[in-house]
C-alpha cells in the first residue's frame, strides 16, 4: 500500500487476514466454501433432472393430443408421463413439493437449509459437508431412475411414434420443454405475486 503526500511517499504491506474475533478458522471457512460450491452444483443437477422429467410429461401430452382416447399409442404416452411423474414424486421429501411441477420438486428442504448454513458464519463445516454428501447420494439415486426411464421406455415408444408418423421423443427435447414450463410457471408466479402486492397496497391506501 502506498501513501503519497507531496514529496513524501510511504509504503507498507497490506495484509489480508482472518478477523481475530471470528468464531471460525481459515480451514473452517475453506470447508464452508467448498460445501457451498458443491451445493450449487447439486442445484444445477437437480434443475436439469426435473426439467427432463417435466419435459417427458409435456412432450408426451403434445404427441398424444391428436390421438383417440382408446389409441394404444396414446396409452403408452400417458404411461411414460405417469412414470416420469412417479419418479418426481417419490424423490421429494415434502408432500407439497411432490405436487409441484416446478424445479422445487428436487430442491428439498434439507438442501435449502444446508445451503443457508453454508453462508452462515461459524458452525460445523464438517456437518454441512456430510449433509451435502448425503443429498448428493440421494440425487444420484433419482438420476439413475430417470436414466433408466429414458433408456428402457423411450426406444420402444419412439419406434411406435415413428411408425405412426409422429416425431420421436429426444431427451434434449424433454429438457427444453421442461425449461419452457419452468419459465412459464416462474412468470406466472411473478405476475400473481405482483397482483397480490398491488391488491395489498390498494387495501392499505383505502384503509
């Protein structure tokens, strides 16, 4: 660091160190940061996974909309959508999350609280790291079920779709459809929140 006053120049090193009053060590802070980054990676994986599962339902419904109710292919498409829904619901920790078609299906209360603790000063970094590890194993299990769904159900279904002159279902298409669904729901929730806020403001002004 340099301080210049007229012809005088003073220089001294600027040392950045941990606050001596902090209730944690530098090692704790590094472990906290690593746990937070791992949690962020889990969020990204969860988002892609739930987008794909939601997309299966959206794309299956799109392919089935012009088919007769008793058409065998429509029943197969409905079955794919139901199985994707089952994987999503059984992966959730909370009944409300299980009913939600948005990404919160996989963003469990445990991961949310763990991420919050990662950004809180102090605490046991090792405990947070263990929580993230447990959630990572649970996510990996759901990913395996989703992967099996795509590997076992899509090939024979796509053959039937092709034979019927309909577009096959690709996992990339499912992810894109899921992302569009998420964006639409997010916008819808934002608009509803704005309307509620506006109504609350009007009531206060009226009172």
